[in-house]
């Protein structure tokens, strides 16, 4: 389910009219907060020092060798199947009913020839026009939501190539497309231990800011499974960092996953990030979860159906061969790689990623109030 990535890309290339409408609805404090970023904020998230003594992969990892490591990314994989369930659960009964009614009218006309009813003909034309109009509107407006789970790439992928020191993102065009960034431009949200309490249920997020890539927009990738705490995300980032900096021998060998539509992945995705909660939950909570198991079966089955209705993503040849002897190094993504209309919109929104120079100033301590404290008068005895 690529809802987060699709929404993020739509925000990056927002039209001037829509952006003006959104900005006008913000309060002055919200507008100031949207531009209150300093270069030092991103410097603290873009370093390659050790952040953990326990590098551990959380997966799914599809490939790992001396040249590259490939992982799954995507911000809402555990919710995959909901759009599939709603789409198929609505379209199939409606289509079946429409075909049955429309074909029934035409059958009545055919059996009544050469005599036929004008009312039957009008109803047939009405039902045919109604169905054509609905499916036209669905193809124009509804399919853009449906394709976030159906008839698209089975997974979003990220590939770390340690030979070329590059990071590649594989996404559909409506989520930003395939891009290539330098490894040393990669920022991580799992560096500061002070943010561990905020990382519960989150994924490891990697960022590429325009300051380091030269693009007019920021890029983002949310890796693997949901974390049960910030320490897990730091362990995962340390695993990636050591692989890229020191090689595959410096990290434990992971258990590789398959890119085939596995039912195990479909049903286990619903419980990502819940392991610690389930272990510490009361017996009553376990009973409640046991009672709602049919819902988990339905959502898991829809997730599996979504995987089967998609195809395995395939990298361009230059990325597949990157790092091999005698093969060219993939070029880094630049603004010229995007279509003219997309370039125009990206540039129109470039100002939202501008950084203030230097570090964020420290907050001044609030001065004590100079107003004298009111003393309660005691009544005279």
C-alpha cells in the first residue's frame, strides 16, 4: 500500500493554486513552524558514526551479497489489503448486477423483435449509459487510488550498492519513480537516542535533503517493519551503515525473504510492531484478540490477494549491473530526469525546503516575572 509515498509525492509537486489554498488555512504559528529549519538540524541526522553495538536486520531483506543489499520499503505495508477489499468487494457485486440487468433488457428486446417496447429500449440505453459513465469516472478518478495496491509493483524496494556507494529507490512513477542518490547524502531518523520514545510503531526513515542532492525537493524512504522501540531502529540503521562502510562480513547474515506473493508475509504483516505489546498484554486482551481472529483472516487474505494482483518490480539494466567489473556506474538523479511539467511544479515548491544557515539558536531562559505576588490580607482580630 503506497498511500504515504503517493501523498508525499503529490505534496512535492503541488500546484500553486492548491498550495495557496492550504497555506491560507494555516495559522501564523503553523506557517512559521513550516519554515523553521536550520542546516544544523540536518547535519545531526546525516553522519555515519556508530550508533549501536548491536547491528540487527529487521527485514524483509531480499538480497545481500558483496555488491548490494536490497530491502523492502513502504510506509503502510501492514494496512495493505484494505483498498483491495473495498475495491473488489464493491466492484464485483456491482458489475455482476449491472451486467445481469443490462443483458436482461437486451435479451427482452431480441426476443420481442420485430415488435418491441419503447420503454424497454429506453431502459436498456439508460442502464448501458449508466455503467459506461460509472466506469469512465472510475478509470479517471478512482483507479489512481486502486492502483496503490492492485496492478502495480508488488513492493517498493531500496538497494544499497556498496561498490558504487549509491542508494537506489524503486517506486512507481506516481510515487516519484526510480531514483539514485549518493550514500553519503543519506540522513536517518534513528540516530538520536533521545527520540526513542517517539519511535514506537514507526519505521526506519531515510531522508535525502536538497542540500546534499541538488534537487529542489526532499526524498524519503520508510524501510522494513514497524519498530517496537527506537533502539530497534538504531540497530537496523547500524546494520545498514556497517554493511555500506565495512562490508557484509561486518554484519550478521540475515534471513532472506522471497519476493513471491507469500501468504506468510501477508498475514504476519498485521502484527508488525506488536510483538512486545502482545507479550506484555493481559490475558483479557489476548482473549479479545482471539475473538476477532476472523477480521485478521479477512484482511490477511486481502493482503495476499493484493500481492498476487501485482508484479515483481524490476530494476533498469544499469542498476542491475552496477558494481560489476567493467560496468558503468548509474548516474545520480537530477532535475532533468523528470518530465517538464513535473520539473516546473517541483521548482515552484522548492522554497519550502530552504534551510536557515547555521545551528538552531538555543532558547533563552524565560525571565522571572517582576510582578509582586499578591498577599492575602488577614482580617484583624
